[in-house]
């Protein structure tokens, strides 16, 4: 596959998972200057050199190639040692610059429309604007601890002395989330509102859980729910959604995008 330079605006990093090749990996998604969505996988984010790391809403330049084992149209492999982090898109003036970029993306009003679009184009990433969030489901995972096989995968970075940064100090082992989180939400349709339920895998959601657990102890759930059921949905909430490689009829909420509601004079 040809390797070429690409400029990408980062919109998503999913919570990492153990990897046999990279110790741990995240799925990263973003958009091109043209407005096309792109998926970058695998990205062993915590193990790449600091000068190649990036944040959500930051532009990067990097060499990419079409993913060999993933035929979804948006999927590309990235050469992590070529990543050059650039400017971060500011939030001033009610997210004016960010809204301008988001306006290039096709915005779906219903998850059913995403499924129909997928059937026509094989698309595997989409931006959805729900009518409202109904609630958050928190479900304990079947096994709150890593399996022996997963521990062996996660231990690779320490054994190898760092996969991408030989000078980097040992990184704390990835913590497994003891819960799965699901949004229940509604979308409008010609026959009325239709409800859906999808799993949240946004890295920011996992980080929010650990922060609430650390700061509030046994009261973590109240604070966690306040953020995800009240604070975030009170904004102009959109979901960046992506399907799974092996089960392409199964979609996940991979990133929450929630600008403040635009004032009338700033609407695009």
C-alpha cells in the first residue's frame, strides 16, 4: 500500500485495550481538511514518544497508508514516529472555529439513517445529533480484572523497554474499567422519537470515571452521572460513532462532542 502524508484533526481517542503486538492500543478518529472522516488504528498512544503525542481537537501531520487488514473505507494505519502535532483549534467565540470544521461533516439526525447510509456506502464512522439523552446505564463487567493473557500483553512494554521511546520511564499498567457505560438516547423520526442504546468507549469517559473514583470515593457515581446525564447533555451534544471491525453491525459511541449552544448570530 502507498504511504502518503496526511493532515488530520483529532476528534477521538478510545479507552485503550490490551494488544498482543503493541501492549495496548486505542482507536483514534478524526477528520481531514476536506471534511472526510478517518480512522487510525492501532495507536499505542501511551507508549509513543512524547513529541509525537496529541490531544483531541489538535491538528497533526503524519504518514499514513490504507489499512491492510481492515477494509472499512475510513481505516488507515499511521506511522506513529512521523506524527507532528500542530495547532489546537480554539474554543473562543462559542466554538466558532470548531463549529466551522464540524459543518463540513455530514450530520445525521437518527441512528437509523446511519445504518441506511452504511448499507449504501459501507461507511463506518458518522456524526450523530440525538434529540435528547434519556439516561446512562452503568453495568459491571463480567471480569473486573485482566486475564493472564491480557496481563502478558500489557507487560510487553516493560519487557521491551518501551516500544517507541527508548528513554521513556516505565508506564503504569493500564487499569481495566470495572464497568461498561451505555447512553440511552432518542432520535426524531417521521413516526415520532425512537430510542437507542450504545456503549461509550471514549477515553475521556474512562478518565472521568477514574477521576470521580479517586476524588469522591464511594460517592463517585453521583458525580459521574451528574457530568454525563446533566452537564454534557445540557450542551449541543453530538456523538461521533464508529462500528466494530469484526462485527460491523455493532456501533459504539467513540467520542462525545459538546459545544455550547450557539447564539443566534453565530449559527452556521
